[in-house]
C-alpha cells in the first residue's frame, strides 16, 4: 500500500471524512471527490486506461491504472469492467492477466460478436478512457502450495485466466508444467510469442494445437501429447463444448476432482418450462417484465434497477436475492424454485428467469 | 370518463343554475384512445433516444450545482463583507434551488435510473430537503402522480391545510388561508415534511403511531443535520462572519422555499386546471389518464434559465404525462404536446409565472370564503345528447371580497 492509501484508511482520515460529511450533508465526501475527479471515488472505483495492446485481431489487453487502492487479486481471477455506453453503465467480467501487486492492472478483452461492451472495449477504447472497476472474484485459482504436476488445457480466449497464472508462477513451478493450447492458426494464439518465449526460458512445455489444420482436440490427442494427464492437477478454460468434452473425459477416464474449469458463458439448459413474468423488486419498488429466457438481473437492469452483480454467469453469488413470492427457473439446471415451497430461498438473479410473477427482496 | 357519460347524473353547480363541462367532454372514446396512442409514441421515442447527450446534461448540472454551492459557501466564510454576502447568498440560493428541483425532484422520480449509475439513481439519491427522500417519494411519486387532482385522493390539492377547490366544504379556519399560504411559502420544505408525516391520518387513526414514529424520528434527524450544517457549522467556520453567514444561509433556504412554493403552486392550481371525482379512477384508460394529467396541470412560460430554475416543472404538463422521462427532454416534446392539445381541442394551460401565480393567489383568497363554485367549480362530464348545446361558462372576472 502506498503512503497515500495508508493515510486514506487511517483513523485521522476517517475523522476528517466524518467532519466533512457534516458540512456537505446529504452528500458524502465520496460524492464530492468523484465530482472533482471520477478516479478519486472509493465507493465506485474507477481506472484509467493507460495502454492498449492489440494481441490478435479480436483480443486486446487493456492496461489500467486504478484510481484508488485496489484489493489484490489472485492469479486466475476475473474482475468487473464497467463502461458508460450511450449514457448507460454496462458491466462485464474479464480475466486479470497482470500479476498481483503490479502497480498497473491488465485485463484481456476478446470481442464477442454482437456484444454491447466487448467490441467497444476491444476495438474502441482509447488510452485515457475511464472505466469502472469491480472487485476481483472467481475460484479458478491455483492452491497454495502450487501442485507439483500442473496441466493447463485452454482454447481460444480461454488462455487469458491461465496467462494470469503463468505470469505469476515462479520459474521453478513452471518447470515441468504443461500447457496444451488450441487455436485456429499460430497467428490466432493470444499471447503466442510470450507463451513460446516463456516455454523456451522456463521449461514449461507448450503444446500448440492449430485446429485449422489438426482438427479439434480429442481425448486421444490429449493423451498422446500428455501421457500422464490423469495424474496432473488440471486447469481448463475455453468454449462450452470444449470444456464439456474435457469434463466427460475426466469423469470417464480420470479423476474429476483434479479438473478445474472456468466458463466464460453460463451453461444453459433448453428453454422448455419458463413462462416469463413480472418481477417486483421489493426494496426499490421497481417492476420489470421478463421474457421466459431473460435472467432476472438483465430484466431488472433494463427497467433501470440497480442490482448487485458480479460474474453474471452463476458463479460468484454476488447477485443473489431472496425469493419472496412466485417461482423462478434456474437457467443452468432447469430447476424450478418456488417461494411457496422454499420461502426466502436465495436465487442467483443472473441465471434465473421468472416463471410467472415474482417478488425479490432486492 | 367518456364511457361513463351515460350513467353520470348532471349536477347543477350551486348558485349558477348551469353545469360546467370538462374541457375534454367533446372527445369520443376513439379520440381519447388515439390521443393516448400519440402520447405513447412520444414517450417511446424519447425512451429509445436517451443517451450520451442526456448523461452529459445531468452530469453538467450536478457539477454546476456543486460548484455554485461550494463557491457560495466559500464566499460566505467572509460574509461580513457585503459583496461576499450578496454573491455568496445568491450562489447558495441558486445552488439550493437546483439541488431540490432539477436534481432532487427529478432524480428521485427515477428520471435518470436508466443510466444505471449508482450515484445518480432514485434508490440511492438523497437531497438537501428536510423531508427524507423515501417518504417524499411515496407521497409524491405514488400518491400525487397517480391520483393527480382527484379530490379526496390527491392530498396535494391544498396540502390538507387550504381550500383550493370549492367542492371542499368551507370551514371558518379557511378564512386564515391567505396567511397560512404566506407562512407555508416561507417554510415550504418543513411544510412538506410535516405534510408527509400525515398528521391528519394519524389523528383519524388511518395511520398508526407505530408507523408514524420512525418516520417522525427520521424527519427530525434530517432537520437536525440540515440545521447543524446551515445554522451551526458553517457559521462557526466563518469565525467573525458567523452571524452574517447564519443569516445568509437562512436567506438561501427561505429563497428556495418561496421559489419552489410558487413554482409548485403554479403547477396545478391556476384557473383552468380541472379537478376530478374519485369515481373517475374506476377503469380509467391510459388515454383518460393522460387527459386528466393534462387538464390538471399548468405550464410556466419563460427562458431556458427559467425552465432550469424550476427543475423543468415549468413543463408541468409534460412532466405529469411522463413523470420519469429526463427533465431536459420536456422542453423538446412540449411543442408536440401543445400541438396534440390543439388538434384535439384541449386547453394547454401556460403562462408567465407572475400571471399564473396571481391567479393562484386570487383563488386562495376567494376560496377563503364560502362558495366559489361560479368561478372555480369543477367540471362535470356532459351527457352525449347535451354536447353541442353546452357552452363553457365564462365567470365574471372579479375578486371576491
């Protein structure tokens, strides 16, 4: 922590803030600071883009300088990035690729076709842009101490959380580790030159599979490339189909306990049972209508509600609200949760859609 | 309203022998529906086009307001010097007016919720007003905007202390209402806070003590905070200028009270604004709701600065049609709303502040005395067969003595 941030958290500073609060009520000091400079806000942390690195045609690294002290992340975690597009704040999560403790934060953004935010961030975010910063989160991290036999299996932009891990690992830990990475061509590999350099320097074994020529990674191909895969503690990230194949393989032929996966998009079941409905947010009194497949979170945001949110794909449980009335359908499992059976049951708004009219304590 | 024409019995306005006719009585149900569709289309257009320009606007107003407030307070630290007192008091008065009207009122309406900015949102915003935001939001956003000008339902009609419609039975205490109004004007924000505690409902037992107590406590805490800031801390900080700073802050709060009282009273009480019976609510269509809002509201004409200083409540008609659209858009849609009114033969009540305020005062003075139906009596829906024969009665322009 810098001396400035130590001062900000000191008891003297708290007293100063309390006194200032009496003078500016009903505002709080943070309101005034953020009016002077959005980067000074502590309640709504912001960061300035200081460097933009085009990794591949559709993936960009944004190097950020946080405005206030920022709780360190663990390698492999993601954090929320917010941007005001046409006046509206949009938030998505991106993997942190910088090392914990670095003064600057890096995130890798891959443009998703049709995405409101990813395209803007990847292609149209000049140096100097101020973005919102959400706390780092996620369980896709390495344990302490680092396991001896490591395997990473990644595809496409799935390399980004693993890049955060590789950069943070000591050379000794990397020696003997294996990274199997799949992408269309050598030029498409995000962080390609850096990965190849890292392999040459540290003893990390890099297996690149170029699917345009070699086809998709199969369990057999994986076993050929990494004969001892089954005894390695494995971290895998990539498209849903890729991860499903790996998960099935580990369940059949390996130890599922050893496989850790990170999904970029929520896993969803078919849209059979839902009906959609009207959502009442009890705390704010706001009301929103949702289609059968629209998560409560998205419907609420579209109606202007301010709702807690994090990963937006069912992992982090930041967005949970208690179901007071009505029923929701879990879009990942298909399970229907009815307040009549389980009053006050917490539901994840980002992956739950209403089945009829509902009330949440948000 | 129109669907109910056939079962509405004609009421004779006492003292005149003539019935008044609502300014919308000539519209058929189809026309009402078409009018509603036109207004819906305006709303959808604005909602679809909200964007960067609007976000820049509200941020600019917030910055300007805070600049004026802190600048004014800084000047007042030296308020012993008359130029600093005058400039500081003026800046603080303007800042306080902007804070309550263009920012507080409109943000608490949810006009800026669409930005999803946690700092500019109806659920997180608090204002420099002794009425806590949560209570005001309920009484204003819900009760007043839903039941606008429904006699017996919209407590904003006279704020329970004044007789603002002749249908309200006259009581001798109403003789005092000109004085009440002057007093209310001077302490308007306290009046609103007291009004939201609903002492009338507590007395009648409609509201329980258990419900009222925490609300009263919260209101007193809010009053305490504002008083501490304006009447203790900033005067103390001013050292030798303490007394003049206290007077300056009291002046700024009073200027805001008088100004916001005038603007708000001009929104629903000038001549020509209609009030309605509760039965109208039953099965009211969207088109009928729009018409009630238009006939029950009145605009103020003036410059851009004037509109800003009224928090765009100078576009009361547009605000009541679309309470949650961003206030900077009201001026833009006003010509279209006026055009709709002209095409459907509806009045579009607008005038400069002095003229409208004079009308409000004339009404308050007249209704301090019994009667007043001739000039101010509410209109009754007219049966179809009578349309055409009905003529709006023009009341003689005279002040009741």
